[in-house]
C-alpha cells in the first residue's frame, strides 16, 4: 500500500510539472500559426483602403511592428502575470471579460450535451452488449460508426430544418428569447439559475432553447460512450463471477445493471471527463451552427477577425482546462480502481 501511495504521489507530481509544458507548447504553436497565416489584423480592423500611415500607427500601438521574437517574449511575460491580453476588435475588452461573459453558455451546452451523450451511449452500448452477435449488436456498431462519421454542422442543420423550420417545435439562433429577461443567478447557467430561483417559466424557456444544440452535440459524441460500454460490457459478461451469478439464478437484467455494468463503466469515467474538457473548446461547429453565444463561437469570430490576443488567450484557457481535468480524472481513476498502477 505504501509503495502504491508513493508511486501515485510521484505520478501526480510528474503530471503537474508536465501540464505547464503542454500549455506552453500549445501557446507557442498557436502564436506561430496565427502569424504564419495570410492576413493582417490591422487590415481587419481598419479595412484594406485605410491610409498606410494610419495602419502603421495602429500597428505600432499594438506592438505588431516589433520582431517576431520580441512579440513572443512580450506575450509570455503577459501570461506569467495571468494577463491573457486585450481584444483588438472589441474596443479594449479583455480576454478575461470575454471568458466571464461567454463561458456559462459553453459550460451549459457542454453539460447538457454530455448528459445526452452518456444516456444515449451507455443505453445503446448496454443493449448491444447484452445481445452479442444479434441485430441489436449490429445496430449498436452501426450507431457508433454513424455518429462518428456524420458531420456535426450537417446534422445540426438537418435538425434545425426539420424540428425548427418545418415542424416549428424548437427555436433557433438564440440562447433565450430576445424579448424576455433571462434568468438572473449566481452561476450564469440559465437552467440551473431558473431552478435555484424557482422560476419554472424561465426553466421551460431555457430548456426549450437548449434542446436542439444539446441533442446535436450529445448524439454525435454518444458513439464514443457506446463503443466503450459495448466492448467493456461484453468482456465483463464473460467473467467468472458473472457466470457464477447466472448459476445462482440471478435474473439477467439484474446481472447486467448491478454486477457487470458497474465494472464496465470504470473506463467511461476517463472518457467522460476528457470529453467534457474537449467540449468546452471543441463545440465550435455546434455553437456556430446554432448561433449559440458561447466561447467556442467567440473563438470562431476572433479567428475570422484576426484578433490575435483573443485567439491566443482562449486557447491558453482551453488548454489549461484540459490539462487540469485530465489530471483530476487520472487521480480519480486511481482511487476508484485499485488495479491501476503508475
């Protein structure tokens, strides 16, 4: 026990030391790629027809006339002081202000999408694994392939076309009706704030607007959970203790839900945490398709505007979140499953 505890502490320390290296690598790559791609942020701000003297003055004010190495060192110095920069296109709005304004929408969409993905993926995977080599099993495999292959933007537009345009069941293009006052609460998550304040009408409106984006995101990432659950549950159902439970006459449904599924879900914990971390920064297509006012949509706008500080700052923020969550998930797995060795 002592040796395992020592090994775990050493592993945690190693991961904590490597996390800044990973963030620094991402920062460097993003910094260089932004400046290697065609286009000039000054042209994006002033337009291509602005006088050259005005462009040069603005470029000097923004520090874009300095050599690349000097710009890089200045930016690293800002990061060390936890300064993520100031937007070039949003009249002096800091990146931290952008994060505070847009992060709740992204978190709410990511949580809702993750909940849909877990329910659908675990459900389909369990049904497929409970009937190996059957039509259900083949259907589960097909489901996993389709959810992986279907483009996110296409699926989102099809759902909007059917349920919003044709059937008019759901709204599109907003997080909350423009004519109504959104829920006011401490979290910024409209669904949770509606519950905390006891406003059922606001809760209904929040869920109504959240439904289509979260279904789009959740269904298309549910294939990851389906494949993981199906494979692990099949292996678990062949274990000796499962055969012993069957020999004692325990119903198959109880064997799957109580005995087998619990052990089969251990790897899913890792996927669950890392998927949520990736959703915070990777839901760009969903947010853009549904005009969802989250960080991913704001990142897309910053890329289109060549807004260097916003793109760099948001990438640093996303990278830090992913690094912290991956470390937390590894530690959680180590305590849940004593078979894990580091």
